[in-house]
């Protein structure tokens, strides 16, 4: 209960910190660039704060432990990770303005993320258990990961270069926050991507929270969760890696729309065969294929939205668009997690080996219909997203008006 409350409060702080870092990023100038400078500055604090998370004073009172967890968790995730990840996520459009290059950069970024996730998920517990399985083992393993992370972040810093710095972006930095927020509100495509990110987070939270229980109570063995996780993630990574030529041929929006429809339809088939492990794993694999276009394209679409907002309002708010979109993800995940907790509680869920029928029914309904609901909203948003039809003409108009002029 204590950790759950800390996580809930921290989600709120985390969303606020995203916007704060976006505003700070627009104001801070460095010879290293606007995004990559933060990768350099935050690499060491990130490693140290991650290790600090696990150095909980074991013999302290519960109150002292709660305070320690709250401070170290928010230092690591709300402050340091946000100050690292948000500028990192905004680096691609600062490195190149070429649409295909942007797509490739973000595709590889989003493909490597689940690969790293799978490696760490598979390796951590076996290594920790072989080191003794105690708190010291957790600290040692986290220290190893932190050293690796710092090395990779420095490699990213030294191996990249920011080349795109428009005059409009510099001018926007001088505007008051109210003007920049106003430009966001009047950017309809930003709002669409914001809500698409939010409902993607809804799906991830539903799937991540309920899938373990679905494996245990519907499929009969909680170890099937690992199979479902791999069945979904491996096709997702493969599809993201080969997505670039399809983006060029069909467009980002059309691929995301097709993937969302595929995901929703596949999930609906579980209504016919909900308890067959092989069939559920096959549906998970189709979901991985279907969600890959949104995972692979969302940050490139945000870069397009930056240009649209600049063209529509005359104000170029780059970092703020990326930060506000991640706020949607975090609030979507936090709110969904709280709703799931309430629904599970009302169903009489106990978490014991045998569950009452109402709790099992709630698990099944959340797992199937939660996913259908999230992707149905994403389908509706993509049907309204028409930016790609006018994007090339918009860019030509901006070039003719000198709106994309590079700063000295």
C-alpha cells in the first residue's frame, strides 16, 4: 500500500516534471546542443540515482523507509530520468530535417527499447539469485547496469551532432510560457498525437497489469505470461526494424491506422477462444505486429506536428510538444492503473491460487475489452489525422516564406 501510494503521487510529479524540463530545455543554451547536452549532463547522475534506489536502509523504521523510497524514486525517475529522456527523445529533429532519416532514427530507437527490456527482464533475476538473492545482490546488479548505461549514453553523446537549429525555434524560446502553451492548444494534430500516446499508455497499463492474472486464472499457469510477453515483443521488434520502406510507400498514418485495426480485430477473436494458450499467444503476436507502426512512428509524427504548429500559429514549440506528449503517456498509465485497481477490488479479487468467479470474469473482461477500447480510440484519432495529405505542400510554403531558415 505504501509503495502504491508513492507511485501514484510520483506519477503526478513525473507529469509536471516533463513540462518543466521542456520549458527549461527551450531556455538553456549549450555549446553541445539543446538535446545532446542533457545526455552528457545526466549520464552520471542517472547511474548514481539508480543505484541509490536499492540502497534502502534495511533496519530503519517504516516511516524512514517510505521517505527514502519517495526521495530516491523521484530523484531517479521524476528528475534525472526525465531530464535525460525528454531531451534524448527530442534529439532526432535537431539532428536532421530529412523525413526519411527522421523515420529511420526513431524506428531504430523504438526497436532497441524492447530488445533492452527483454534482455534485462530475462537476465536480472538469474544473475541476482546467483549473487545471493539479497539486497546486496540487487545493488551490485544495478551498479553493473548503471556502468553500462553511462557508457552507452556517453557513446550517444560523442557519436551524434545537432545540425538543425531554426531561427524560429530561437525566437520561440523568448516568448512567455502562456504563448507557447497557447500554440499547443491551437495545434489540432498535437492534440491527436497526445491522446494517441495517452491511449497507447492505457493499453500498455492494462496489458502489463492484467496479463499475469489472465495467464494464471484463464490459461491456468502464470508462467504463460513470459510466453505472451515474448510472443508480442519479438514480432513488434522485427516489424519496427523493417518499417522504413513501408513508411515511404504507405505513409505513417496509414500504417498506424492499419496496425490499430489489426490489433483490435485480433483481440476481439479472444471472445471465441479465451482459454487456449496457443491461440492467446498467436493473438499476442498479431498485437505485436499491429502496435509496431505506432511505436515506431509516434516520435516522427511528433516532429511533423512541430512543423504543422509552426506553420499554423507562427510559433515553433519543439521541446514542449515532446514533453507534453510524454505527460499524456504518464497520466494515461497512472489513471488506468488506479481504475484497474478499483475494478479488481470491486470484483472481490484476492490474488490467491483460486479466485472467485466474479474476479476471474473481471480479469478476462479487462484483458480483452481494455485493449479493444484503447485501440478503438486510436483508430478514431488516426481517421481524423489528415496531416500527411498536406504535409509536403505545407513544408514548401514554409520554405517559401523563410520559416525554416537556419539560425546563425
